[in-house]
């Protein structure tokens, strides 16, 4: 009996790490397969807080899940998704840009500069340059740009 326990422990020690590695590998493969099959589809997103959007972007960047912006509109912080390499856009979507504010109120100059740069770093270079020169200067209202224009600026079409 004592020798059976010894063999059982040896077998368990060898099998458990192998099984755990297999399960973890399968879980990773499942996540990669899910990300490549199930896109994260954006429909009619009016934006939100920069903080919340940064958390969403970080998750999407980590998983590599494809992002499809297909709704009629993508305004404000929604546009920050344009900087992800796995993002594509519908030519018919309208994108809305404005400068950073706090509930529509101007920020102090140093905060305005900080948040403008933070937002702009999530855009492809051509769009980033436009935003820093023009797009961020509008606080009330938005600059609208078609998906076709965004595609011309380097974002993939869906």
C-alpha cells in the first residue's frame, strides 16, 4: 500500500502541472480565437470620460480583439479608439472631435494641454496633427469628419 501512495503522488505531481499547462494553453487559445472571431463593435457612441475610455483601450490593446466602428456616430472619446492597430471604420460613420473640457467648461491652460496631448496620442499621425492644430480648439460643438476622411488618414476600412 505504501508503494501505491508513492506512485500515486508521483503520477499526480507529473500530471497536475501538465494538465494545468494544457488548460491554461487552451484558455489562451480560446481567448485568441474569440478575439479573432468576435469583433468589438461600436455603434453610435457619443463618448464619455477620458479615464473610462483609457481603461477600455488598455483592455482592447491587451487582448488584440478587433474593433469595428460601424454605427452612425463616434463622438468625443470614442474617437480615441482610432489609434488601436486592430480598429477599422465604416466609411459612413461620422466622427466628432472637440477639445478637452470638464462638462463643456474650459480647462486651465496646463490641463488643456495635458489632456489634448493625451487624447491626440491615441490617433494616427495625420489625425493627431490635425487635432492638435485645429480639432482641440473647439470646446462647444464638434468638428465632424466622415469615416471616408478617417480612412484617408490611415485607419483601415471595415
